[in-house]
């Protein structure tokens, strides 16, 4: 198993974040979603420029990286909510939480979630929301294990195709 660490991402990390975001999205959805849609989605939402925007807009981003060599292995992205549920004061959205497949089962996902929850609490947020692809049973089991519950649904566009997602929430 690879030794890893978590740290807050900063302005100089956009290229690292873009790399791990594209790789993890491809791992998660290759063979599930259309290849052209994956390429379009990653180009639009996971480019270094997109991460520069997130970081300059005040998003809270955590980077998981190898303890030796600092290769990116996973990340989380916390933003203001953009989900079709009744908003509450103190809401935050866990827009993304991903780790590379070789890291699955080694505690990185739980550590990333714990860090995201701690970061959200530190800035006064009281409820965490997230959207997950309706066909991703593995991720849904993870969120349920982490104390989340389904509170709604949404349609989510990947490339040119719309998909059904579930919206989860957890009180902090």
C-alpha cells in the first residue's frame, strides 16, 4: 500500500488536481458512461483552469498525495450548494470526493470524508449535501456508512447525456 497524506490544496495545485480529477472520473465511469461524454465532462469541469476558478472562488479543496514524491492520489472539493433541495442556512456541498482505485479500501476515502466534515464545521457549516450517480451503488453504500441519507434527486449532465442522481445530506 502507498503511504499518503492529506493537505489543503492551494493556487499552485490546479494541475495536480486536474490530473487526479480526470483520472479518477475515468476510473469511476469508464464502461459505464459514454467515452465522448467523459472526455467532454472532464475537459469542462476538471481542467486546471476549472480548479483555479474553484480555488479563487473560495472552495475548500483537500489533496491526498503520496507521502514520497507527492503524486496526487485523491481529493475533495467543498463549495456552496448547487443542488435541487430546499437550502438551509449553513449548507455546504461536497461537490467531489475521489481517490484512485489502488487506494480504495485503505482508509483514504474515510479520511477524506472526515477532513471534509471537519473543514465544513470549521467554517460554520451545519449540513453537508452531495450528489451521486444513481447507478453508483458502491459510492452510495459509502455515503450511507458515513451517516448520509437520501434527501432528493436531480438530473446531472455528463457531456451531452443526462443522468439520474441521488442527493444525500448529513447534519454536521
